[in-house]
C-alpha cells in the first residue's frame, strides 16, 4: 500500500490504483519520512499557450475564428501583417504548415 496526497487529502491506496487513477488526478506518493516523492515520469504541466495550440490544432483551420487566427500566428511567430481578412491570414498559416512538413 502507498500513502498518497494531493496537498490536502491523504489516502492509502494500492500501487495499481495510484498508477491507474490517482496519479492522473495530481496525487503524489508520500515516503516513510512524510516527504512527497516527485514522480520522475510525470510530464511537466503544460502552459496555457501550449494547451491553446494543442486544442486549436484539433479543429480544421477553416473553423478558426479571427481571434484564434491572431493568437496562433502570434504564438508561432507567423507574420500576418498586411492581411486584409482572416482568410488571408489563414492562407499564411497554411503556408507555414507546408514549410514545416
């Protein structure tokens, strides 16, 4: 059995329960000296910008709104200055994707 915490609650669970459920919910293992053991396999938390990019790439570019186009271009450092509308900006983003492949 492992003793785990999320910073507030402390539970005793099996290793399988920790790996399958609690680790994904942000719980950490507490060792015998009551110190939290950092999970070396845990991926670093993603920033808001990284989450935005992941989310926006799941949608077709044709469904992006004007604000999403602007933010994506800014985060990926794509120059959309001089574009007259979102369609032209999307064309520049498509060119960016073509050069990345």
